[in-house]
C-alpha cells in the first residue's frame, strides 16, 4: 500500500477522511449522521483508497484543524448559548449572572481596557460623582485619547481638580488600584452590563417594526391568541409612522431636513390628516404647497410603496434620536416635555 507522506498534496476529502479515521469508528458514525448520501459516499471511497498515512501528516492535520476552530469564523456562539451552557454545567444563578455581566460589559482583558471601550459620556457621568483622587487614578490608567474626551465632558472645576491630582500623583500603590477596580466592577461595570442587556420584547418590537403591515398584523393576531401579555408588551414598544405625531415642532423640522424629499410625498399619502398637518405646518408655506401638489399629482399609490416610504422615515427618526438630535416621546410621564 502506498504511503502518504506530504501533507501539502492532500485534497479536502482526503483530509476529512484521515481526520475521521483518526477519530475512530464511534465518532465517525456520529459525524456521518449529519452528512447526506453523496458526502458519505465520497468520504468512504476516499478512506478506502488512502493507504498508510505518515504519523507526521496526521499530527499536522490535527494542528491545522485546531487552529481553524480557534479562528473567529470557525464557530458561532452567542450570549444566550453561553448562558445555557453555564446553566447545564451546574453553576448557581448568581455565579452565571456574574460571568454574563462580565461578558456583556465592554470588551477588554483588564478593567482599564474595558473602560477605554466605554462611551465617554457614560463614563464621565459616573466618574464625576466619585472622589477626584479616584478619578485621577482612572484617568492615569486608561488611554490618553479616551481620558481627554472624558475630562472634557466633566464640569471645569472638577476636571481641573482631577488634573491637579494627576500632576501630583506618584506611583499608585497596588492596594489602592485594587480598591478602585473593585469599585468600578461592583458599582459601574455590573450596572452597565445590565443596562446593555436588551430585553427580548424590545428585540421583537424592532423586528415587528420591519414587517410589512400584513405580516405584522398576522403575527400580532397569532401572538394575542397564544401569549397576549407578550403581544401587548411588543405593541407598546413598537414605534410606528403614526407615532411621529408625538414629535415636537423642532424635531419634525429636523426630520424633514434629514429625509429624502422624494420619499416624503409617498409616506404622507397614507398618513392620517393629523400627521399630514403636523408635517405641513413645519414646512415653509411654499414647501407645503409643493408637497401637496406632488401628492395630488401622484394619483393612487400602492400600499407597499407607502409602507416602504413610511418605514424609511421612521428609520431616519430613530437614527436622529440615537444621535441625540431629536427626542421621541413614548407617552410615558417622564418623557413629557415642559415648555
């Protein structure tokens, strides 16, 4: 029988065949269960014609396999699957939550790497409630670029006090560093991880927002029959085109400026009279007149086209809110605007 000695000459099926032979009959049988007939036939034929395989070739094959499996694209995992795995491992709920909070928090091996990946607004808001000396330690440990952004967002007097302490600061003792890290981990990182954990109903509300109206109504009807509480919660979290009437005049004007003017007439064609008036009243007299003329000239418009244009405007509104350029009131008392 021929001896295969050069790893570089192996084809893909040959590598798979060698790998499965090395695993043994029990594991190979389990792998075959997940293959179709053609794949099984190809691998089987290749196995039968392999001959003897040099031990170095087998070793090289396993090393390559291990390297590929540790690459970013080899396996797909999620926070949910990780949480389930930890639960099956018999860990307590508190321990699982502690590990998951660490995972959900910002990326980084050390506390200081993690802090460098925290949004500067969030970090500045937290740190300005701490002692200036604590903040000085933190600022000296994170990246200088991030420290500059955070300090610039703090009140001038407080930031100046932090800078003075940084200038006078000598080498930070280990126990002081450990105390600061403990404070950050227990009071900041754990809360940050919790707030970044998106509720499943919020995710589903975003999905429903992207359905067309027929699919949305169909699934909502089905949910109301099976899990009415969830259906109600999803409905309350959804943001629709008609919800734009909750915007204040300046927000409507910002939205109009940000939108493609060709999409607006189609979207308003299917809007309520109240919402149309809101948009018209926040345009110039000439702009509103042109918009109305464009809508009249369009004639009948397909519902699908109206829904797509309205969804486009909703997505622009959400982007503007995410950038802090407008505020979308949810109807909750705390979102009410006082003039």
